[in-house]
C-alpha cells in the first residue's frame, strides 16, 4: 500500500474518535445530536426557499436568520430545564398566557382586521404563541397526578383548560392558531388514555354540530374559505386565486422542478403569500417532487425522533408532553400542506421552520428544547 493510502487508513480511527467526542460533548450539554442535525438541515433548506419565495429579499432573510439565532438560543436553554420544575410551574405559565390573551382586547395592536399582538415599543409579540406550549404542558401536568384512564370530571376540566385560550384566540380572530392550540391539548388528552367510547361520542357530537355551526356560528369569511376549498374556480380572481395559483405552481414543478430562483408563479408574483403560508408551493415549483419529498423526509425524521423520546420517557408527564409536542408539530405540517394543496380550508398556518416567522420559530424551537430535556432526563436515570 502506498504511503498516502496508509495515511488515510491511519486517520480513520482519529476521525471516528473526534466524531464520538463531538457527539459526547453535545450530549453533555443536553443536546440530542440526531434531532439537532435534522433541524439544522431543515433550517438551511428553509432559508434557501425563503430567499426565493421573498423575491430575493436579503433583508427578510437576514431577519429570519436573527429569529433562528434567538430560537436556537432559547432551545439550548430549554434543553437544560428540569422537568419536575417545569411541571410545578405549568399552572403559572398557563395563567400568564391567558392573562396576556385577555390584555389583547384592552391594549392589543391590530392589523388586517385582527387584533393579535401586544406592542413593547421596539418589538411586537403574539401571546397566543405562549399558549402553543402552555396548553400541552398544563394538560400533561394535570394528568400526571390523576387516575389514568381519565374519568369524566377530569376530561371536563381538561376541556376547560383547552377551551378557554382557544375561544379567546378565536375571538381575535385567529382560527388557525386556535385550531392548533386546541389540537395540542386534545392530543395530550388522547395520550392520557381517554377511553374510545368518549372519542367516538365526541366525533358524533362534532358531526351533529356541523349544521348549526354553519348557520349560527361561522362568519361569512369562514364560510367563503370552505366554499373556496370545495370549488376554487367559482371565484377565480377573488377567494380562489391563492389556491389556483398554488396548485399551478406545484403542478408545474414536475419531478425535478424548474430550478432554484426560476419559478415563474413565485418570481413573477402570481403566487400571494409566497414567503409565508404558501411557501411550499414555491418549493414544489423550483425543486419539484424530489424537493417536496426531501422536506417531508426531514419532517418525518423529526416526528420519528420525537415519538421515540416520548416512548422512552421516564414518567407520564414527560411522555404526554413529548408526544403532544411531536404530534402537534405533525398537525402544523399536515394543516399547512393540506390548505396549500386545496384539501383543507385556508386557515393561516405557516409551514414550520420554513415560512417567515418570528415568535412561531422561537416557539417551535423551544418545544424541541423541551424534547431534548426529556431525552436527557432519560439518560440521567439510565446512567
């Protein structure tokens, strides 16, 4: 063997050793290496798509990078959390979130017909983002000290915990966030082992309430969204425009796509909201089916790792919380892709970690930090 070849062979053990040391270091600072790697890949890919979807707006991309830096910093901090402390503080966390939601109706800042933000002068934040974590944490803490499977009175109080912030957010109005927060709590209730007869009973009640909701509860713009989903061609230049353009962009991408920055629907401004809720249409047009499959693979890897952490969790609180965070993340992805492809009504849900976002990115990454804290707690008990 030549000298160069021998050098290569000698370097292999050192490389493996360095890799092992790096993984060991990440675990010592409570970072899950696999989850971290997938999140970084998704972040970089998301920035590429955002640069294109924003019309090559460098200022917007720089702002997104700042959000990521803040989000990852908060994620590292959340990964150091002691879960028993988090469980004790859950009611206070929830109460602060609800109080802030009520304050919106007094001192909130409005935009585009909605009142969802509180201004601190230099920064506006959306209190409903706090509830995206506070609700699943509180539901998990509630069932951690109750009899499992839940009894009817426990189910009732759980529904109160879920319903109060959901209704307040619906009043802002913010239907998409209200649905996501309700879903995060209901997933926790499901993971607590609620009996199937209650689940089937709830489904029957929901089906029975559809007709009165349509006629007495839903507002005109909400009805238009449902009708647009069923027949976007009925109002091509109005309510149906977004769906028609997004379908055109997705279909025109084919298998391999038109190439980065070469999408006609997005670059020529045919596709509205191309840097926020409809950004996956930009991705599909420019990266094709292969790009979409890559994105879905990243999401499935995150969900798979999250469910593994939930499965191996040490106690009921950790298991319910890890499962709720993971499955709610899956619901985010499902709802966004469903509405962009016309399978669900448009309810204003961004594509996780890809769409332009501030507090939503920080909230998602904080959730992943809690997942890492749960995984770390498992290792501490094992060792």
